[in-house]
């Protein structure tokens, strides 16, 4: 029997990078995954074609995770089809970098809305479905920038620090219902999320990593699946760093 056979999962930011790797890993282990994406329809269509072998076990849905009303409707449809939910991975995230003195208010708000408020909204609607069966796994994909901080990333760093605080509180609220809530905190991972950085900056970042390389989405997915599994039943309120020693 595959480890996640019969389980239903929602993964946000599911069609690219780390989110796609987690989605594909869950599918490979038998889960049904409702993959949420923001606006990149081309990436969603490409993924749908490349993962066609999984058939109806992959459902891709466009959703702005920071839109409360849209998320409410999304979960109403989910409940109507599946009744309960086993897994939520809050992976959706964006960057809009600038030094604080030059940062636009809209860029501050948008990063917090997607990265932090989106996690609150998705978790708020997921928890009642998990409570029905007294079982659930929630993982936030956060970042070491939440405690390290980087020049030009005050909005991103604040959102990631907030995710950890949200996770810590929620993990205590739902533990008695056999729901665990944890964070996976990847460092520099080779995805298109960092492709816009200057080459010189990329080289400097790589020098910072004791392992001497960037991680892969598959390595993050492996760690995430462990926290989502029954084997991690006593891990709650934890932050697992996948950084190569950063």
C-alpha cells in the first residue's frame, strides 16, 4: 500500500518549484491532490499534461489564497466532494524585493497578504474538515529569512517570521484533535523563485551555504512528506530547516 493512498491533500503554489515537487511526491504515494495555483495558467496546463498518468487524483484549481470569500467557496466545494481533508501544505509565496525606504506600500501588503494571510485563510477553512475525522497534517513552507533577514526583503522576512508564529499557535490549538502543524524551512533551493537574482548575487549566496550548493525541490519534498505522514505523529509545532547548513 502506498503511504498516502486514500488521503486527500490541498497544496498551494502547486504548479511550480517546491509546490510542484511536493504535489508530485504525494501523487506518487497514492494521494489525491487538489493543487492550487495563483495566476500562471500556462504552468498549470503544462503540469496537467505532464501528470496525466495520475488521472483524477490531480485536480488543479486557480485561487487567490488571500481572497477570503474565494477560499470559502473553494473549501465548500472541497467538502461537498470529499467531506474531510487530510493534508494542507501552505506553500504559496511571492517576493517583491526593495529596501524598506523605497518599498511601495502595495508591495509590502501584497507579500504579507499572500504569504501570511493566505496561510491563515487556508488553515482556517481546512481545520474544521480535519476536526471531523480527528486527524490532519498542516505544513507551512517558510524560510530562514524569517529569522536571518536579508537586505531588500523586509516584507518577505516579516511574512516568513509570521508564518512560524502562526504555526506555533495553531499547533497548540489543534493538537488534541490529532492534527499536527509544522513548518519546513528551505534555504536556497534551485527553482525559478530565485532565477531573477543577479548572477553575482547567486554566487555569493552559494558561498554562504556550507554544503556548497543549492538544494533541490525534491529534497524539500522528501522532508515535507515525512512531516505529512503518520510516522510524524509526535512532531508538532516544529520548524525543520533544509538549508545545507546555512
